C-alpha cells in the first residue's frame, strides 16, 4: 500500500514567517514557510511556464491535429487550461488558442456518441461557448449552443460522471453558470435528473442505500464512476423533497460504511480493500462531495465526515503521481475545499504543502523514476496539465474549483 504514496513527513502546520524563510536551507521548506502572497506568485510563474510547454507539446508539435479530443486525457484539457490562464492574466493569445483547439476538437469529435463534459461532445460545446462569449463572438457562441442542443442521450447511457448522464448534466450547469441562468432550460435537465433518480432507486432495492448505480456491472462509490460523482452533481440540481432525502440518505450510508481508517471503498464489491486514496476512487473525491453536502444541507455530520476524509488525504494522499484524477494535484483540492468550508488556515497550509511538494520536487522525481508523470503526460486529468491548473487555482484559493467537478 505504501508504494502508492510518499510518506508525509511534513509538519501538520508551519506558520508563515520571514525568519523561517531565511533560516531554512531546504528549498521545499522555504516555499512552505513563505507568506502566501509571495508563494502565490511562484505558483503563477510556474503555472504559466507549464502552460506554455503543454501547449507546445499538445498543439504545436502535433501539427495542430487532434487524436484525443477529451478533457480527461486529450486536447480539450489544454483548451480548458488556456481558458483558466486567460481568467487569471486576461492574455488574449490564450483565449484565441483555446478557441482554435476547441474548433479542432469539435471537428475530431463529429462522429462521437460520447455526451459528457469530461469525455464527450458536451464539454467541447460548453467550453467553446464560454470561450466565444469571452471573445465577444456571438456567431460562434450561437453555433456551440446549437451544437450542444443537438446532443441526444442514448437510452443505454450509464449514470456516472465521466461517460454518463450526470456528466452531461454537469455541462448544462457549466453553461448556465458562465453563459447565463436558463441557457439550458430546467425542463430539459429535470427529465435527466428524474431518470437518474429512477434508476438509482431501482438498483438500490438490492441493498441498504436509498440510491445505487452500476458502471460495467460494478457498483462504484467514487467521483469518476460512482455514487460520489452522481450525488455531487445532483446536489447542484433542483430536487424534490423526497429526492433530497434519498441523496442525504445515500451520503449517510457511505459514511456509515467507510473503512475504520476513514477511507472509503472503491465499490460495493470491494469493501475489504482499503487501498485507493484518489479523486476517482477513495476519500479525496468523496471528501469533495461531503464538503458539497455540508454547504448545501448545513448538517454537522457532513462537516465532520468531510474533515475526517481530509485527514486520510493528508496521511496517505501524497501520491506518486502528479495528475488530478489519481495524483497529488487532485488531492490538493480536498484541502482547498475544506478551507473554503471552514476558513481554517490549517487547510490552506495543507494545500500549500502539497502544491509546494509538486513545485519543488515533481519534475526531479519524474525524471528519476520515483514519480509517475501520467499515461498522457501533458493532460489535464492524468499529467502536468492538472498540476498547472492547480497552480493557477492557488493564486486565489477561495475561488478554486476542481475542474469538471466543482462549479
């Protein structure tokens, strides 16, 4: 189990003092003790340098041909990174490049039947529409919204986030946030929500949770394919009172059946293997959903469960990977969300600790073979793109959002 993560020998908390900066000979400890306004500038510079390298590798070197159009592992992740960089710097070159990449993704995905934000057409159309709105291109905005409205959900679609119904719903929420309320009418999203709830209740008849879902025959719990991701999106939708109770009951079921360590199983079928501490499977993704539950419902038990899941991430979440799906970058967002929920500076410190570990050591550890750079090394969810996105979010931590998951 230990070979999945580095032992976390960092102090639980280090105050930010100039004296600590001057006295330390360790570059990592110097970064860790820097006052936040100073270290945030380092994150910004590192993020923009990484962004340039990623654009060159995924767009320039390829001759602007798109083989993988997804946000998860492909060119659309570069486009979202550029959109985030434009949000931070207002650099119009980033916005123009974003639009070019989205156009190429649009063409590459023309025959795709995938419909979600992270892995399908919905993400391309949604990001294209937001980029067009920022550029003031009404014609292009109209095109992408028209294409989005042409997306049809197959009857055999699963319910999970990466490839299923709630992944489409998240794209609707993204458009309504960044284009304007009502861009995607609630009458359309409501029908999808009702289908998700209906299917969740039908499968739950076999077990003790009010809602349960399957993906390829396995009843997953995590953010990518299971309960946490589905509930996370449902909590952003308008729900009826009985649906709210089912969501809350399902979250309680997960809390009551977590491991003694505080971690969470990857699935109903894997209740005896306390191994994974990833966004996709395990405490990190579920912690983000527990924070959302605490914010939406205001109940103490959800706050306490989120804090406990955060402790698991602090102890076992310094993973030997860089990405946001199953790496340190994604696990850092747990502490950002807990900071936003509680406003406790200790969580901001923990976020900074994980991010400083990446800033100071990631490239060296990857080069030495001690850390995995990701199967798609420049990508948003598996590789350095996720690290660059995290560093941009570290500039204003109160506004940080896990891409494709938090609104």
